[in-house]
C-alpha cells in the first residue's frame, strides 16, 4: 500500500470535506490501485486565535498557512481546504483543483423560531462583507463579532447572545445542520448578497510535481473549476484584505431565458467609503478577459497608487 497523506484542519466540517474528496478519489482509481488516503490534521492560527477578529491575526492564510507549508515541504501529499478560507495567491509550486461540484454558495440568516420580532437587532458575524450586506436589509441592526466553528456559532445563537447569525449554506448543509426545528433559515440570494470568493467550493491543493497531479487534474468539475479560477482572479485584482467588505460570485445562469453557455461574474468592494460593484457575462473560456473588463469600472475610478 502507498499511503497518500492529506493535510486538513481538524474541524468536523473540514474532516467531512476531506472525506468527500477521498471518496471521490477512491471511486476514480482503477481497481488494484495500491493507494490509500489518510487525513493528517493541522491546527491553524485561525483556530489558535479563535476569539479575535480574523483581521487582527497577522500573516497570510490564517486557516491554511500551516497546511500549505507542510505540502510544499513534502510532509503531506495533498491538502484540502474550504476555498473561501484561502489567500488570493497560493504557493507557486501548487495548484487548486475543484474535484467536487460546488455546494450552494449562498449565505443564510439563521434566527430562533421563538423570537418576539422579525427584525433582528443584534446579528452575529465577524465578516465585513456580511456586515455590509446585511445592513442594507436591516439598517438598524448592530453586528457583533462571532467566531468559532459552525456548531459553536449555532450554540451561541441558541444561548441568546444574538438575535440572528449569518452562516454559509454550504457548511450547515455538509454538517447536516440545516434542518434544526428551532431555527428559521432565510436564504440570502447570492446574486445580490454576493458570497465570499470560493464560498461553497472545496479546493484540493496539489504540488505540480506530484505523481498524482495528472490523474487529479482529469477529475476536476469543469464549471466549479471555472468559477473558482474566475473568482480568485478577481480577488487577486482587487487585492481586498480581510478587513474590507468584498464579495465575488461567478456562475453560469441556467434559467432557460438566459444563455447557459455564458459565465456571469458579479463583484462588490467597499473601500475607503466608496462602493465598487459591477457584473459582466461572456464566454467562460475567456474568464481572464471577463475579469479584466469587469474590473475596468473599478480601475477607472481608482488611482494607480490606490490599486497596489
Ligand atoms: N470561514 C469559515 C468557513 N469556511 C468555509 C465555510 C463554509 C463552507 C464553504 O463555504 O465551503 C465556513 C463557515 C461559514 O462561513 O459559515
């Protein structure tokens, strides 16, 4: 048996996602293959500093740095991440492959069923993007820092610390927590409540020189990979830090009225008190050109110094 080590975080969601990838790889291996896959868990800085705003933790890749280092140092063969937790650039010796179809990328507002009012006053989120977008819906609401893994966040909602919290639909679905009787789940439509780049996508990170690279490359889910690449390209170009409100969503509109061969990209960025936002659609094979035209309105109104 050849053991293939897969670096991952140790949270329940991270382990479920890693198991999804392992199952997929096992299905695709030819009979008689001698590969066996084993998760190797890492504790990242994002978890060690679990109660402060993410923007106050220094360095890149708060949830992925340690795992990527092990990958580049050949201590693990592969790594599995939530794409949205990755910095906009990964180590140049590695690439990200989307081998599992994207889960619903929406955010969800979750409220206890027994509350007095339909309008939440205190909303738990530590994400500047979610805060910016939810205040358009509930201008009077106050957003309070909420950190921790998904079950912890739901526990804090249950304990009455918040009137509502915002989570990714993908996480609560994969954990099977989307049907709890005591909560209302209000889906925030992703074409207006624009998700974080990569939300709902599981990224398999592999070194270009790994012997499984060509095998893995063949397994990508085309639409998901296109969305991942397009969203990450936009993220690199706007170079939003985690203290800025920014979202990007690339998708193929598949309602009959629209042309499903097209890739639609939407983004918004709230920077220095100004809102940049645009959407464009075109040929998915040319997403780099699309992203460039998309960001034209942004660069036209931004001086070169501001863009660096
Ligand atoms: N930052 C935490 C994180 N990273 C990925 C997910 C959900 C799964 C996904 O988006 O694929 C979550 C939880 C959340 O934001 O509610």
